[in-house]
C-alpha cells in the first residue's frame, strides 16, 4: 500500500511534430511498460500552425531513473529536445483489493487520505464484464459496486 502524503516527481516533456499517431502511441506504450509512473500525449499547435503532440513522462526525480527515461524518449521518438520539470505532488493511500462477485473476481482500488475515502473498480475487469454481458462499462460498474462496497466493509471489520 502506498502512503498518503507528498512526494517529488519529474516530468519529462517533448514536442513532436513529425511522427504519426501510431508511432507516438507505440512510444508511449514502450515508455509506460518501462515503468514510468504515467505517460500522456496532448495535442498542440506549434509554430507556423503545425499540428503536434506534447509527450509527457512522469517518473521519480532520481537522477538514474530520469536518465533512463530520457534515453527512452530519444530512442522511441523523433524529438531533439526534452524539458525537465520537478514537481511536488500530493498522493492518497492506495491499495488494490479483489472482490468475489456473482460476475467473477473484480479488482478495485481503495484510496484514502486528506479526508478522502473512495473505491474504484479496475477498468480491465469492468471491460471484461461489459464484454461478457454485452453491456456498457457504466452498466458493468453498477452491477459490481454493491459487491465491492460489501467487500470493503468486510475487510474493514477484520
């Protein structure tokens, strides 16, 4: 379980205006698979009105880890420059749990801290349920939420 509080992260950002969407998606997937805390791609308009993407990689501010992700950005993208921003962020306690439901096992995240206490079903499990029942993600969520809340109450009583 991760603990609520404050930590420091590094955001590595680069502007890309000469890669296809598929190429950027592949780069983002490879970098995420390498252990980045998060990877986002944001559309942007660059000079002369050119379409572009801003690829942002969040990692720890540890020098060795930053260097590893800088190398990956240069390897998988066409960028010729990367900006570094060190930020402080607030994070909640988080724990992944699994509940037995009539629809199968469903993982959910329980987050607490800073006056917050909430749960969220894992997307992949909701998508599998939605596929198996031919319903929407929203409907799948409604089906399992009572069981997730019941599991949480049971766990807290132990």
